């Protein structure tokens, strides 16, 4: 493929530059494919931009690339991508794989539910848009409702007869086929809501029947599977993390010793042939793998805690259902329907945990293959021979090293903060993922953890930690110098951009700048809304006779005008008479007996 000159930031438009870069990427992919190496477009794009900013190759972002420069760029990228023994390439591949597959737990659940609902939409639309009238059409509609319930619940296949019969029986107990006429008259939104309600209740009924030993065809024991799978996955991650952490400690100790001692053979000490560039690249690989394992471990531990909560909720609801039913043949729907819905919700939680565990396990297996080259690239025997009896310090032991405290009065233009001077000190985000920037520059790329007790430098809204008191004073006296030199080291080792979280400094080539597929982008939810606000919130005087309507005022005016021509009359009514209190004296009848003829 022939290329013209490429000006990435000059006269060439952005569209032309992007088109040229895409052609370069396509050519690199083709050349790697011919060599039997399959590479992704994201990996090649990152490698191209990382090669361009590498200071030793003299490409530069501001330089116009000639045809010779483009061919040289392609050859450099292909050579790097085909290097089987490069820990740096393995680290970049690991970062690309993790970045393109990992999202947070909450984001994944939202994305998973959206994808699941989208797959159900065709058959749901067939149910909600149905205009069935004949008996055969109504039978078909009812079967489609059963299929929707089975697909939404995930309890068995809609093609298995026994599963369909069980689900149909559960649906008929809450929604007889004779109710289809009423269902057809509902609005589409109400139909969709009823389908969701039917699915929850029927799912709960089938789970209850399975617990009673009367059904449950096609229902797997998800709680039992999770109780075995989660501890196994977690144990594997913990063991791998411990092993790679120990390996990183060994690499760190060997590299530190190489900075203070000569690698040449001395009296009584054998010569050790260790490539320090490979050693530091292997250290980056180990640190990145450990960081990814820490994220996966947190997610699996959260899944374990979520499983325990789901088990408690599921068992409590099932026990309450058994207590409510107790062999009765007729039970009020208001008593059991909510319990069936709770069972279905808990089971959905089990299903979500199964999916999450599967994704985490897949990511774990995919990145694990990029950390297998340590023993071959940097032999353990040579490192052990070089270290001798020196025991490598762990990262936690380095963090606990006491090296004094910085005196803030020694600095005029920068500010140091300490744990006893600010609140929530432990929540501050330390730049370079908690590693010391001065040690990174002084030791030519070595990663040493910061010690909080020394003091944290607050500079331009960022916090920097240091591994020693000397590092704090050196860095604090000239922060810009060391920040720039950290950037130079990252240009030569592009895996540090992700490892040290330098996305702001390298926004043009960061992996986070690579867009995810549209399905992974969370859609923006909008809706129409309105509100009513009172004109006067606190009324000091309310005139009950006030009228804002002009026509009402005219009507009242005409009424008053007509009264002027009328005479006033009065009359006695039932309500108005005897309003004055009056009294009178009467003689009560006198009691006088008399003799009747009957008694004579």
C-alpha cells in the first residue's frame, strides 16, 4: 500500500489524518496476519500512537511524516507486535484485553438487562400487537405468552414439552385463557407490564413447586452452583495475586541491587547475566497483572457477599410461603402473589451473579495468558543467584518504612499535608497509582510505593506520595521537572500510561479514549415533565371577592345595575319567625275523676 505524506497536526484536516492512520493500521494488521499473528485494531492503534511519541524514533506529533517515515513506522510497529519475548507487549495486550472487556458491576447489570430486553422485544411485540379473534388465534396468543414467560424467567427451554406444560399450568392458575379478551383491550404499555407481572408470579410458582418436589423441570440449582464456583474462582485469583506479588517484590529487590552494585563478576561472586530492561518490563507486567487481579478479586468478593444476601432472602421467602400455604387448597392471591414475585426477584439475582461470575472468569483467563512469560524471559534461578541471601521486602513492608517527616516550612511554593491535619486523609487519590514519582525518575523506571507518614505533596490539585524523605524534598523543590521526566519515561514505556493512570497527560493515545461498541454505551434517558409553581408563596392578605376574569366582573356589574331599579320586599319565613323570646302563663288541666255508667 502506498502512502502520501501524513501531517497529523498540520495542514492536513482531521478527517484526512484519521483516514491515513486507519490505512496504516490496516496495513500493519495485514502484515501481522501474514506472519500468523492475529492482532486487534485497538491494539494496533495504540501501538502506532505509542511508537509516534517515542522520543528515540524521532517521529513526533508535530512532524509531517513522509513516505519513508510511514514505512519505518509500520516496520517498527510490526516488529514490536511480532516480538514473542517482550513483557512490554504482553502488558499492553493485557491492558487492551482488560479495558475492552471490563466494566463495573453496576454498569454491566444495566447493560445486560438492556440487551436481554432488546432480545425479547420481537416476541413481546407479537403478543402486544396481536389482533387475535378466532379460537385458533387466541390459542396461539396464549402459547406466545407462555413463551415470553419462559424466555424472561430463563427456567427451561420453550421447546421442551414438559417445561411448557408446567409453565402453562402455572399461568392458567393466575390468568385463565378466558381472560384473553380483557387482555386484548389493554393499552400496549399495560400489556407489557402484565407480561412482566405474569413472568414473576409464574416463576415464583415453579420455584415453589420445585421446592415441594412437584415440578421444576429445566430449573438448575443456581445457588448450589454459585456456592461452589465463587470460592473456587476467588481462591484462584488470591493465589495468583500472591504469587505475582512475590515475583514483583523479587524483581524490585534485584533492580534496586543493580543500582548500587556492579553486575560484573567480583571475587567470590558469580557473574549474572540479567537484562535490566527486560527486568523492569517484567516488573511492569507483574504490577499490572496484580492491579487487574485486585479489581477482579473485589468483584468476586462482592458477588460472594451478594450471594449470601440472596440466599437469606430466598430461604426466608420460601419458608414464609410454606407457612402461608400449609396444604390449603384456596389461598387469597394478595397473600401469595407478592411472595412469588419476591422469589422470582431473588432468582433473577442468582442468574445475574452467574452471568457476572462468567464474565469475570473469562477476563481472568484471558489476561492470565499475558503473564506467563516471566519464567522464560527473566529466569528465576539467575535472579535468586544474584540476590543471594537478601530477602526481598514486600510492598507493605516498604510502606511501613520510617524515614522521618517532611517539615512544611522548608517549602515556600508547595503544600504538604499529613494524616493529622486533614479529614479523610486515606481517601486522597495519590498520583501514579500510589507510586513514588521521584523513585521512578531516579531509578530509571522502578516502581516504589509511597509512605504516607512522610507527607503528601499537594500541587496543582494533585497529590503526590514519596518513598523516602529525600524523595519528598527533591520532588517538592522542583515538581514540574519530575512530572515532565515521568512523562518521558512513559513515552519510552507506553504500558506505564495505563499502569500509572497517566490518561490526562497522554489523552490522545490512552486506551480509555478508544470508544466502546455502541451496545456498551449507556443511553441517555429523557422524559417530558412539568411542574406548577405558585405566584405568591406567602399571602399576607387574601381577598375572597377578588375576580381575575373580566367577564365575571362585567356580570357582577350588570347585576348591581339591575338592583337599582328593584324594590325591596320582606316576608316572614319559617326560619325568621319567633326569633324573640316570649313567655306566657297557662293553667294546666285539673285531674278530676268521674263515675261512668259502666261502673254504676
